[in-house]
């Protein structure tokens, strides 16, 4: 069985979004100014192409240009200034190339006319576009596309019952680790841990419901989670992602963090709540039960426990071993549940 992988469109999701936004900004700039007016029916093409390349320049810098010692506002202004200068140089290069292709002016005349007629206007536009794209990328990282889609389509504005899979992932020995490292360093470790989980979460198509202290709650619609056993292999991918970074954790924290998880399937009520802060929330026994299942990891001395309900809906797999732990009466439940520990044979 092949492990889930990050789809191409997801891997470069922000790049695609930035390119589209940049192209639209470039087109609007050409529409509302006289930029490109000398190119007749090709008038809007230079602006659109330049807008696309501007977005590529910005998103490339955003990936590798980190100014962590400054505030967000200072960082944004400084980046916007640097990006604007780079963009102006790129604009000048594009204009020179266009003029060379059309054979209208020498590059000396192009530079002279550009500095005289368009430099200030293009700098203001470049600075504004840079600020807009920086904010766009920042907001995109805070609010995923499902948030916008569900909000604008009206989905979940009224409570809706749906079948879902939940996985509660919790750091082992969190209290002891926090005492050893101190609050600041422990928080930094959690930042690294959750960041390193990213590829595994995207590959398994999981939705991040909540970060709750040192716990992360993942969820899937059943069709999405069960396909290719994504929900089950998610845990293996999470472990693999940390194994690949164990040298980093040993160097910075003196240990490799371990975590445990519980998984269950059932029905939950999904709805929007809040006015000051809007959020999609899930209600129902499913979440409480999943949390209780995860708590049994310590009792079973194992890091991954699932319910019989989730085991029964997943096809048999030679690379996965389920070990029955008996019928367990979970706290707050009237009837016992069959629970299984899971091992991967890779």
C-alpha cells in the first residue's frame, strides 16, 4: 500500500494563489493607468505578465527571507521596500525587453523615459502590491481555504449532522517536559513539532480543528479520511516527519518528542458559532469519546489506539497490525467499547 502524498496543487497552493492575485493586480493596473498604452491591442498583456512575475518574486522571497527580530509591521514595511526595489528593476528589464522586441527605442531612451514618466507611480504601485500580497499570504496561512468556502457558501450556518473521523494527538509526558525545558523553550518545541507535522497533515488531507495546548485535533469527512486509509496512515506520517528531524530536536532540546493518538468515527454536529470571532465547531459525543480513547494510550503502553468502529470500516492491510485490548469502559460512557492498538509493519 502506497502512503498518502501531498498532491501537486496542495504543495504549491499559495504559489498558485499569489500568481492569480498578482496577475489580477497587474491587469487592473494596466486598465486604470496608461501603462502599456503604447502596445495597442497588447496593452493589457505586459501588465498582467509583470503582475504574475511580481507575485513569483514576492512569494519566493517570503519563503526564504525571514526577519524574525522585527515586529510584523516593521517586517512588512521593510520587506515591501525591498520587494518594491526588486520589482522596479524587474519592471525596467521587462520594458527594455518589450521595446527591444518591438524595435521602437534604444535601451538608453527607455531608461530615461521610464525614470522621468513612470518611476514614482510604479514605485507606489509596487509598494502597495507588495503590502497587499504580504498580507494575503499571512492571512492565507491563518485561515485555510475551507474557511472561506464554507463561510461564503453558507455551509454550516445552520447546525448539520455529519459523519466524521477525529484524531486527538497529544505530546507524551508534557508536564515533565515543560518543567525540564521551561515555558518558553517548551513552547518553541511545540512550534517546531506542529510545523513539522504540516506535510503529514496535508498529505493525509486532514483538517486541523484545534490546537489545544500541547494537543492537536485532526478531523476528516469520512469519505476523505477512509480513502486509501488516509486517516490511519496519518499517524505513521506524523511519526515519520519527526523521525526525519530527530537531529534537530536532539540538538536544540536534548530529546526527540514523542506523542500519542486516539481515533474514532461517528456522527458530530457541525456549525458556525460566534460574532466577534467566527469559528466552525463540532459538538457531540464523538469528540468526548475520541479524547477518552486517546487517554487509554498510557494504560496500554502504546502510542496509537483506535476504536472498533474505525477498525471495521477500514479494509485489511498486511502493513497494519491491530491488537485487541478488550472491552474497555471509558469514563463517562454507559457501555464498554472494544479498543485496539495499532502497529505499522514498514
